[in-house]
C-alpha cells in the first residue's frame, strides 16, 4: 500500500477497494441517476394522481387511442433496437452497432414528433396550462408537466444517442458507453409505461 | 457460426421474447381502458400491468437480472421504499372530494 493510500492515523482510505457492487463507475452513476429520476417522475405522477382523485370535474378529453398506441409501439421498438445495437457493439460489429443506435435515435425523433403533434391538436382545441374547454384547468397543467418532462427526457436521449453513436464510430467510446446510454433509454421507455395508463387511458372519453 | 455470433443471436432471441411480452402487456392496458369498470378498478389493474412491464424492462432490458444480487436488492428496496413513502397524501386527496372531516 502506498503512502498516499494511508490517512494520518495509518488507516486505509479505501482508494484501493474495487467499485461498489463490482459495477463499473459510469454504470453505477447512471443507475443512481435513474433511481433519482424515478423519484422525480414518481413525484409528478403522484401529484397528478392526487389532483385527479381530488377534483370532481376532471376532464376526459381523449377520444382515440391510435396516437398513444403508436407512440407506445415506437418507444418499445426503440428499446429493442437499442438492445440490438448494444449486442452488436459487444460482438465487435462497430458498423452494425452504429446503424442500430441511429435507428433508435430516429425512432426517438418520430416519437417526439408524434408527441408534439398531439400537443398541438390539444392546444388547437383550446387547452393551455391554465384552462381547457372540458373542466378544471389543473388538467392542462398536470398533463403538460408530466408529458413535457418525459418529452424532455426523450429529446435529451436522442441527442445523447447521436453524440455517443458518432463518438463510438470514431473510436472514442466503447461498448460500455453504449450500455450506459442504453440504461437511460430503457428508463425513458419504462417511465412511459406508467404515463400512458395514468395520463391517457384513464382520461379516455367513453 | 462463431461462438460470439451464437451468443449474440441467442441474446437477441431472448430480447425479442421480452419485447413481445412488453407489447402484449401494453396492449392489455389498452384493453383494460375499454372495460366497463369503475375508475379505481381500472387504475388498480393498469398499475399492476405497468409494474409487471417495468419489472421485465428492468430485469432483462436493463440487465438488472445479470448484476450482483446485492445490487438488485439495493435498487429494488431503495426505490420501493421511497415510492411507498410518497403515498402519505392520499387521505388528503380523498378529503378534497368528500369535504370531510375538516369542512364540517
């Protein structure tokens, strides 16, 4: 043990100990971020549920599930393409990995465009953050907050996919970086699984 | 076929199976949305399906299943404990609907 690893009392500082849970530091950092972000989304969804439950005239503005079903399909498929990209990277197929990561990014862009189109349709119908034609104004605030937070995550994910993909192709990043990015992308997909039933399906017009 | 390619194709097969399961579960949520049941029942069923979906995605897509068990327990116990901690306010939410007991 070197002198630098000892404190003044002569105890080990722990610098020579391996990473926690034997997980690479970057991956552990991403997991800790995901756990923290889970709390953010959970807080938003619990607040949304609190308001929805406590507000008698809660609007049910959604007439069709076509758009949200398509968005769900695209996001789930993008998780699969991300996995294939990671497996390609692990097997040393650099071109294949880059191709699948870019396909994932394109699916993310399509998801974001569909989401924005849906927002614009709702805005056209008179919905804003503070009022809507169907009932309490709280609906617009909570809907745009929850879906906006998710859309922000998707947008950041797409930017990260392109940046990491290009750097991976250029040799600056390796398969481990793709795996760390994949964790984030799957998390974005995972959150959507809760947003869809709570924000969309429970507010369908029957 | 080399060993690496065999490993890759068997891994993709497993991913595809999980993907199809997730699609089916997502479809089930849409079916539940059109059931003739009250909102609380619908919420419970959809949430149960979403939790199963999230579990599958975490274990297999995010490879939590292949990590050390101690890490899996760390993630699950920590996350579940905080999520449960967030549920303290529901009684107040119901009070907003019924107006009781504070408005009387």
